């Protein structure tokens, strides 16, 4: 979601969590792999910069943490390396789906360098509202997807999300469902499957692919068969048109471009076969088409 809409990182930090950021409409995703002096590659989940490309005003590193395996000091290194690379202030936003992970990363991170302590901004379950209003969910699909991830045990949250997806014209709607489904707990996934299958909205989760895959495959097979039939007909028409031109050329006719184009553009196989027969005996091109000279 952050990658699809970088402004989301700014909105969460500025509007939801009260972090002061530069007031600029310019935001873009940067390369997330950069290099330190020791030639170690550093790759963050996502990094955005605010402000003009040649003079960024602020950088935001977004890290999605579903467990506590990452050494917090690595996050401090990310921020320091970004500051060295871009020469601007850096905020590290850590998104955590559970309280334990959020608490683990919410503490000040001592980098090991005297005087440098990173204060990350952690978005955990307590910072994500439980959205139960379909209209609010439709207006904030990304936040609604996060709400399902965190508060999906509340049936009203999933129902609001489902209703929002059914009514939205957002082309990214299927992706929001996948985001929520992929990170939600198993019991929330079951509830999502139950509720989403009762709507008319086309679901794209693994559940949908498993349970509705046969219909999709049959539809695809039918489409392929129809496509092959159309391809065969087109191939026969092209061959017939080539034969008409070949006979005319063999008989010494100088076929003008407009006549050639008319023959090639024809897709009526019966008509082309009639022209092929006439081409063997016709005295003029006008006679080929059955038209007066």
C-alpha cells in the first residue's frame, strides 16, 4: 500500500501520529538499496523523500515488521546511511501488526555510536482505528485494510471493508483485499472469506482462486477455444486473399494499391473464394469484383 501510494506514509506520520514534516506536495519513492563505506549493501523496505529531487527536505523509511527478528540497531543504521546519502532529516516508520512487536521497536534505539539514539515512529494496533463505517472505509481504503489486519476479529470491521470494496471505483480495490488477507491472522482470514463470498464483489484471495478457480479456468479455456477458432478463420481468409493476388499477378495484372488493400482487408472467406475463381478468367479487375468498367 505504501508503495502504491507514497502519500500514505506522510498522512500516517503527520495526521495520525502528529510528526512534524515539511509542508510540500512533492513525494516520491527512492531506490531502497544503498551502500556504506564498508561496501555492505543496505536494503530497506521502502524509502520516500519529500521535496525536490536535487534538494530533498525529509526522508521517510517505512519498515514492515511482523516479528522481532530484526536487530533494532539496523534501523538506526538505515537512518544514518540515508542521512549521509541525502543530507536531510530522516524518520523511520515501523508498521507492526501486533502489540508485542510494536512494543519491541517502540523503545529508543541505541546505535552503539555515542550520542546517536534513534527514536522510531511505530504504528501498532493501538494507532490503527477500528473502522466500522463503510463510508469511512471507502474514503480510506488503505487505512481500512490495516484496520482489518489488526481489528478483523470484530465482524463489523470486515463488513465495513467488504461494503467499501463493493461500492468503490478504485482500480486498486483487489490489491487492498490482498494486502489485508496476506497479513491477517488465520481466524480473520476465515471471517474475510465468509463475508466476502456473500457479496457480489470479485474476490482475488487464495481462497477465491481455490474455490472459484474451476469456473475461471473453464472461462479461460472457452476464451482460448474461441480465440483459436477466430485465428483459424483469419488464417484462412489471409491465405485466400494471398491466392487471389497470386493468380492475378501470374496472369500479368498490375494490381493497384487500392485493389490490393481491398482484397487483403476482406475477411469474408466465401467472397474471397469467389474472387479467386474469377481471378482465373477475368479480363479486367472491374470484372473481378463484378463491377461495371
